[in-house]
């Protein structure tokens, strides 16, 4: 039988404590999953606005990757995100920049 951690009054005093508690319950996977969701939404939104062609895909990929890299820096500073996920977002930005360079 699996035992779940019961919340107490200090786990919901502020947003920082609340998100720290949620991240702890999800084995530190809450914020990486949220970054993937933000990346997907920003990619699809930018791709649709820019025109749905090949260069738009490169620009949308680079924008979405840059956005999550900025967010991952903030989350890593606050201690919510492991550095390996932050480095992954930097690699995605580099891939996007190379793809943009190849398209032009």
C-alpha cells in the first residue's frame, strides 16, 4: 500500500510553499511537464500566426525554446527545476538557431 504525504498548514501559506509542495509530491516533475505544455502552446500559437510554412516552423520552434529557457532559468533559481532541464532548454534554443540559420 502506498502512503501519501498529508499536507499541513505551512504547505499552503504562500505560492512558493504551495508550488514547492506540489513539486515535491510529483517527484520534481511538475515544472518540467509545465514547461513542455508552455513550449507546445507557444509553438502552436506562433506557428499559426506566422503562416504555417517551413520558415515559420523554425521561428516558432526557436521562440518557444527561448521562452522556456527564460522560464527555466527563473525556476532553477527558485529551486523548483533541476539544472538538467534548464540545460535541455538551452540545447533546444541552439537547435532552433541552427535551424533558423539553415532556413535563411
